[in-house]
C-alpha cells in the first residue's frame, strides 16, 4: 500500500528477545528513478498495540502494518514503478 504522507524521521527500533533482535518499528527512506519531489519510505509499525503514528489504531493486533509512503505529487509515478518492478521477497 502506498500512503501519501508527511516525511517521517528515519529510524529503526529493535528489541532483544531470546537473544534475537526483533524490529519493532522502522522508517527507511529510499529513492527511485521515478521520484521527483522527495524520497519515499518503507514504514514498519509496532505490532504490540502501541504506536507513535496517528494512522494506527493501537488495537493490540499482532498483524504488523507495513506500507510505503511518498510525496503526494509522486504517488502515481511511484505506484506505476512498483507495478512494473515488484519487490523481490
């Protein structure tokens, strides 16, 4: 999902659990050839019901919201680029 949104400060927050690092939330900026106005970001929100972002409901669900955000003027170009170049898993 691509969401138009304000720029979010880049960060990664992780916790150690059973000797493993678990990413709790992150904002990772990146650029693509189609972006003209600002970098896009990959956003991973907390899955423990707490949130720092107003778009989250904080309902305690274990499903982790993961989405992209970009400048509103780049949204159509970004979505077209992602359709033509899907992310690899």
